[in-house]
C-alpha cells in the first residue's frame, strides 16, 4: 500500500484521485488495526494490573 501511495502521488494525473484516497484510507485502517491488535495483545500478556 505504501508503494501504491507513493506511485499515485508521483504523477500529477493520479495525485488527486479516488484511487489515492482509497489507498490512504486502507493504509489508515491497516495502521489502526495493527496498533489495536498490539494494544490488545499487550493487555493480555501483562495480566491484570491493580
């Protein structure tokens, strides 16, 4: 996705298109899920904190 984003941004004809917006949205979703999964895994590994 990062390569697709750079490629789409590199050309003036594709720099402001729906395809680029979709790639950026997908990247944001992927990053959110990665961080959310890390947070959830971190909580279960530590156990209960009082």
